[in-house]
């Protein structure tokens, strides 16, 4: 498929402003406590890097990453995910925020959520930079959402097409040409 970068959907300034708001909200919600972020690789790494720097020093922040690949079909919840890279820390008894770049069908998130819930996290919330309207598999409201976007394929700010464009500091639509 031939593709070309299209219009800017969310500007750098809009992203940074929204991340500052999310950081403030998380700082209030976890004030005086510790929060452990679990970033889902690779797409979340830029969002997560900016998000944790928007959190008050009054909150202790831990970070770890997981990489998963989904097998099977996005139209059923019977598909499963394979853990390519697991966490290096125990999450038992911890307050976790799972961080995704974008939640589309919610299938990836559903599986990661269930895996982490089974490991005895004390609390489990979800943050995503972007949410598409198709989030039907996870089936719960996301706790911290940057932007709700239409069902278009977007790249930038960590999101890729065929591993490219993660470096853009804004979010752009990718068009077929
Ligand atoms: P889900 O399991 O359908 O929610 O898909 C989530 C994953 O699909 C994200 O973490 C992305 O890696 C990828 N994805 C979904 N929509 C887009 C998009 O518009 N651009 C880039 N990646 C996307
Ligand atoms: Mg991803």
C-alpha cells in the first residue's frame, strides 16, 4: 500500500496542553502515593515520557514496559495476546496505570488488563493518548484519555505505520494514495 502523510489532526501544542492536564489530574488522584505506569510498547513510549514529567513530585512514579502482540481476530474476544516482553517488576499490591498510545477495538487493552488483574494489582486504571470510537472489546470507560478521534488511521507521537512516523511531534492522518 502506498501512503502519504495527510493533514495534522492534533497539533504539538494541543498534545502538550492536554498531557499537562492529564498529569495534573493524575497528581491529584494519586497525591502522596505511588503510581506504577505500565507502558505498552512500542507506541506508548513518547506519550508516557511526557506524561510522567507532567506529574507532581508529590507522587512517587515507577515505570515499566510490556510488549505484546495480538493473535487472532479483532472481531472476537477469544483472540489472545502473546507477551513478547514481560514486566521486570512485581505489581502485586500496587496502583497501576496501563498506558496505551491508542485504543481502537480495545482487544489489546482487554488482554493486558486481565493479565495484570490476575497478578494482584491493588488498583488498575488505564490511560490512552487517543481513543477511537470502536472501543468495544475493553468495554469500560478509559480513566485518562487525551483525545477521542474519528476512525481514521493516524501516525505520529509514538504511533507508527510499518514502524515509521513515530518521531512526529504532532498527530497526522495517513492517507492511501
Ligand atoms: P486495539 O487492540 O484494536 O485497540 O489496537 C490497539 C493497537 O493498534 C494500538 O496500540 C496501535 O498499535 C494499533 N493502532 C490502532 N489504530 C491505529 C492508528 O490509527 N494508527 C497507528 N496504530 C494504530
Ligand atoms: Mg501499539
